[in-house]
């Protein structure tokens, strides 16, 4: 499916914007992942970009996960996919509590004799932006990501303080959080403290201060220098 055809399918549906859609589409066409995972699909816009790119590349499928409550969205992902021709490429999964439970079940399925066989080449994490949930999600996804695969986090600079007036968002009770937990960006901390320090991740890119990419490298291929570099889109060093 061409980018223009995808644009017609998603129309003005939130949340992913056209520029991010293009980045996602281009990445899939370049990296050609066979198996993709999306954590947090909302109305399904990012899923359509991923599935449309897989279709254009001629191969691949997407497991797309959200909460049960996402079924009540208008449109929901089923409505967006309906008639697009992309339906066979997308498996929709919904969890009562969290995508971390989907990941637990997937690890169980993939495990034999105490070893988990990785099965994904790309994972887009776009859920609650929370240290506890998404920090765990990273380590669970790592077990399922094949060497060479990419992981992408949305909302690098987002903080729970954005919803300080609300009782809860995505099941997280804002009132129970400390001042630091409310004001600090959880995804940035997950990326810098968990992903960048992980021995198997490299090629870190921060795009427009909001999207953080990392590639899983083959065991032992990462150097100390690599582990300290976070590049921006133009290849400039951001953090060392
Ligand atoms: C910003 S929206 C995703 C937008 C979508 N990726 C796009 O770009 O079109 C975040 C989604 O994450 C889901 N979500 C939040 N916490 C979750 C959790 N613990 N498990 C599963 N889904 C979760 C929400 O229900 C919501 O639909």
C-alpha cells in the first residue's frame, strides 16, 4: 500500500501524525521486519502505517495490543482496518489490565526447555509512558526481539504532570505518584537507564526529542563508545 493510500485510510483519525507516519512507513520499508509488535494502538492509526508498509514491502505481520477499553473507541482499529485490505496482516489483542500480560503469555508460548525463542523484528511502544509498566515492557520485549531488530519508544519527554488534574490515566493513579514521578519524563529515564545501558542495544537515535530508537545488536558487538552515544536525526551527538 502506498503512503497516499494509507493517508486515505486513516484520514484525520488520531493519534499518529503524518510526519511520524512517514517515519514509521520509511523505517519498515528500509528495515523490512518480518514480525512487528505494537504496544498501544488506540484507534489503530500507527497500526495502519505499519501494516501498510509491510504490505508495500510484500511481507510481514503485526501483533497490535491495547486495553479492552480500546474496543469502544470510534473508530476502533477494526473499523479502520475494515475494507483496507490490510486485515490479514494485523492480529488485534486486547488485555483487561496491561500489555505486560500479553508479553508474559507470548514469552510462555515462545519458551521451550527454559529458553525463550525471540520472534519479533520491530516493536513500537506507545502506551502509558510509565516507569513501572514500560520499564518492565522493555525487558519483556527484549526477550522476544531478534538480534538486528529495532525498538521504538514514543513520548520520550512526556511526564504524568500533563494530566495532574486527573484522578488517573491509563490505570495509573496520579494522586499516588510522588512529585518526581509526576514531573520527570519516564520514557527518557527508561531509555537512558535501561535501554542505553543494556549490553545488547546500540545505534540510539532521538528523533525530534520525542521518538527514541534503539537496535538490538548481536551479543558482544556493542562497544563502550557505542553505549554512550545518543544521536539526533541529523547524526549530531546529543548525550555522552
Ligand atoms: C497514545 S495512545 C496510542 C496511539 C497509537 N499508537 C497511534 O499512534 O495511533 C496510547 C494507548 O495505549 C493504551 N494503553 C495504555 N496503557 C496500556 C497498558 N498498560 N496496556 C495496554 N495498552 C495500554 C491506551 O489504551 C491507548 O490506547
